C-alpha cells in the first residue's frame, strides 16, 4: 500500500465518523451506524486535541472575513483602501500532528480577503519578512508596473502596489516569483473581491471559499486538499444556515499540481456567475469544474432542513480533506 493510499484509508474512516456524529442533530436524518461505533469514537478523540485556531487563524473566521483596509476619502471623493501585507514563513498544523512549513501573507493560508468597490483606489504595501524574494500579482486590470511580476521584493525590502479597482467580480492574488508552483503550493495566495458600484443584490449570507492543497513531502503531488486552510474543517464545524436564506459563495481555485478542481453541492442547485463580472447567471447546476485561477459566484437556498455535504467532485480530493457540511435548520 502506498503512502497516499494509507492516508486516504485512514481519513476515509475519519470522514465517516465525523459525518455520523453530526447526523443526530438533524430531525430528518438517521445515522447509518451507532454513534458509539469505534471509528466515530476514535475520530472524536483525535480531533478533540486539534485546534485550528492555534495556527493564528481560524477557517470559521476566514469564511466571513472581508478586509476593506484603512479607508480614507481623497479630495475628489474617491475612496482609498490602504493595506500592509507581510510575507511570513510560518509552520502550521493542518491535521493532528501534521505540520506544514508554509509561506503566508499576514500569517494565514489563504491570505486576507481584500474587498473594495469598483472605481476605488487600492494601495497595498508588501513587506517581505521572509529570506527569499516574493511579490503579489493581482488578477484584474492595472498598469504593467503594478503587476507583481518583474518588481521582485527581496528580503527586508518592501514595495507598494497602487491601482484603481476594476472590473467588478471575484478575483484573486498570488505570489509570482519563480518557481511559481512552489510559491503558490506553499500558501501565497488569497481572494480579491471588487463589488459593483451599485453593490450586489442583497443576500442573507456571504462566504468566501478558497480551494487549495498541501504537498507535505514536496514531491510535486498533493497529500491533502482544503478550503480556507484546514482539511476537513467544515466537516467538523458545519456552516449553519436557515431554510430559505440565500447564500452567496465567492469561490476561488488556487490548487497547485492538479489541472482541475471542482465544487459540488448536495441535494440542491445553485446559480453560477463565472468570475462574477456579470450580474446574470450563466447556468443553474449543482457541480462546476475550475482550473487554477478560475473563480466565480454561487447563489442558492435550501428548502428542507438537514445536513448537506459540499465537496470536490473528485473522490480523492474529498477523501483527503476537501469536504464540508451545511447544517440547515428551520
């Protein structure tokens, strides 16, 4: 049995255990095995010792944390959003006893979700506290000298990016220092949301989900997959919503070493807006496939109470961490 097969087998049992332990909380669901089954007990005992927040960031906060920076009004009325982002090498615990030497923006994986409005001015100072050069490349429209490619920021140095935010939509940023695969795989990425001038239509919940992976032995192959930093996090901590509430997800794919990632919603369909640059959805579906750098907006609501999975529709990704639950209540 290969190392990855062993990990998959062990985590499959953990996934089953965590799902079963949640089912009794839903009035309409019945567990397929007894709550005190060995796999579930073992999983709860191991997971209880693991605190994601000990890393200095919590996926529960990342889900709804939108950073507008320090805001000031310029003389002609335009808003200016100012940010300071530090590149920091940091070891994070991604699973119980499994630590990963990450490169981070402001100490977290993914980096902070930056959020402004179309037409606002954005000013980001990148401070390199690492011992290797790094940059920030923003997806969007801006001048070439603000593109985060050629102006490498060396250790102990800083660089300030400044541009007008356009177009509206859900975008991303990441390091663009060679080798790009290493700089992305080690954690240097984040979501960048530009709201339309008139704002988005009102919804009950807005969540950001950045899909990514971890290559813990640096062989160019992912060993774990995650949304917002920690594998299986939303399996252990379901996202709670109410029947009829409208949910908007800003979804970004920054998975390295794999050509395609995906999102599948159980027992429901969603309206999908590719890149978020159009206010009219392109399709009504329950599964989308995204290559690296692709992103979009999902909107949906649930009609029935229950516990519902969301996950990648690649079995291996799900078994190794890219999975979660919505807990829908009346």
